[in-house]
C-alpha cells in the first residue's frame, strides 16, 4: 500500500511513498498530510470474521491490509501486542449511550494508541539501520506524555521533548520528566509556539542534521492515525448486545485536531458496516459551523475547560475532505456536527456523576452533551445507540471535574506514584543557538 499527500489529487507515480517513508517524513513535502492511495475495502465477511477476535488479533488483521508490503504479519502482530497492551472497555451511562474508555494506557488518554504504535514502527526501522534516531517533539501536554511513554526504553531511539515552562498541568509535567533513560525533557522559558518553532528549526537545520538523525513525532503522522481506527472497529462489534449486532451505532467524537474522528471515518470508508459519526467540539466550532453550511474559516483559538480540544484551525480537516472526495455536499450529507459551551460541559459532568456515580473528563462531556443535543432536536432517534469515545481519564483534569461534580476523584495508585517521583528537566531559553549547542553536545 502506497501513501499520498492530501494535496495531490491524482496518484501519479513517483508522488506516492511507502508507509515507512510517510512515517519518516511526517508532513508531505507539499505541506499536505499522508493518506493511503486507495482505501482497502475487504469483503463483508472480513468484518464478521474479525468481530470476535481479541483486540490485538483484530488489530493485526486490519493493519495488515495497509502494511503487508512492508512489514511481515509476524512483525505487525508483535508491534500490536506490545503497543495495545491495555484494556479497551465500554460502559453504559444510560439506556442508549455508552462510553468507549480509551484511557487505560500509561498516560491515561487515547493518544497512547497512536504514540505507542508509532514508537514501535520507529523501533522496527532503527533495527534495520545502524544509526540511532532522535525524535524531537514540541508539546502542550498530552502529546508529550504519550510520546515519552510510547518511546520509553525503545532501543536505538532517543526522545527530546520541548514543553513550555509553567504551561502544562502538574501531572502532565511529571509524566514527561520522571522517566529518564532515553527520554529528555527540555523546559523552555516561553510558550508552546516557541517550542514548536524550535523543533521546526532543528528539523531543517543542516548542522544539526549532519550530527543527528532527527525525526518528529507530531500528531499528523500517519502512524498515529491508522491505529486509531481500531477501537471503532472493536466498539462496533463489542459495544452492542448480541441480539442487536445489526443495530447501527453512532459515534459522537470529542474533537480538536480531528485525528480521532478522521480515524473513525477511515474505518467507515473501509466498509465497516452500520456506523455513522457526529463531530463534537467545544467553543472552537469551526468544523460544526462548516457542516451546517458556513464557509470553512479557521479562527483564533478560544481557551476552554476542554483544553486538549482548543484548536481553531484543525489540521486533519484536510484528511476529512480527502475522504469525502473534496465535496462539501458529500461530507455535509454524511457527517453531523455540534458543540458545547463550558457551562454545558460542566453541567454534563455533573449530570453523569449524579446519575452514574462516575466522573468523566471535560472532553468526554462535550461528546455526551452533543449526543443529547442531537436526541433532543430529533436529529437522532431517542433509542439510537450512541458511543462516545472517552478520551481521557478524569484524574488528568481533577480541578475542573471536581468543580463540576463537587466530589473527590479517587486517585489511581499509578498516578500517585508518578506524582511522587522527582522531576528532572533541563531549562532552556527560546534561542535556536542554545538548542543547537545542546543537540551537538551529545548530552541527550
Ligand atoms: C487530543 C485530545 C482530544 C482531541 O483529539 P483530536 O484527535 O485532536 O481531535 C480530545 N480529548 C483529549 C483528552 C485529548 O488529549
């Protein structure tokens, strides 16, 4: 399977790249995002065959459709077993709404799926070369912790994270700065945009490149997208009762950069039967507005309490348009959208707690609210089964969740252990020169 940039309308030979090349490049040279040249469409029997398989077996079958030219089935199986080593569970919160809990990985958010898979793909590539690889990543929180844990102790790969000093939550900071070994955290005396600028500078700087084999781990990498399709496939066959397996499922997906939703749409495009999607955002509602007929208009980012979704110009929109053949009409026919204010998000966290004695994170609450909105307006049947991906564990957002519910979230032991560890980071200015000195010193 070859991959092509979303900005190339015709798959002309020579413009396509292999999966491993697409992973290495991250962003395509023309500024587009990589997508499969042709989306694999297995026979309908494929979906019934894999429906009862354990997650990693299903993952191997699905990922092989994309990767079998480049990785043996055995390698794909090994990578899957290693990457998806935590449970994916489904919890009802009312008669027709379920939460797909994607936060049982090491950093308590769904980004573990993509980051852990990508890390193991890189490890596979490094095994075949004799040069160590250095991954640079700028982070405002969740990505950095997922990347750090994903690559932790992966042989032949060093990770350097750049995060804004004082700009991430205490738990996120501890998750990035307490691992050691092949993970180095640079605490930048600036904001996230400074970190991002420094990473871009290093990735294109000749002096640095001759000393180190550098690569990035950003969220638009195709290796992070593909594995995110898997949990929709899993939920489609395990999230509904035996006797209602034929029933349609609507996924209402809390979205920021829209990687998570795009992965679901990819599964749908592969022919996964009986699924539809709703795009749910916070007050950064560029995409829901577009879906209701407005011109697509990137906006300045608005700060909200579901801050991992504070994105005014979502990069995966390009991939969504690519999947719908760049047709406004087609995407508007197939995909619904909605959004929640902070007030509605708080009310939803409170309601779910009151009715279920269960804390949910603010991002998940946005999804639950938008699903309710669609039921109330009649856009969805009252009894339509809705599955909301629960994107993070509520303990990652303790302050706002406890404010909403008025109750204390029990802290899992592994979180307490992490908070008790000693932080180790290197302070750095926002100057390119300082980063260059550090990279060339061989200290990472
Ligand atoms: C990243 C993130 C999101 C948004 O996911 P996208 O793929 O960027 O749309 C939602 N919730 C949490 C907790 C996140 O970390």
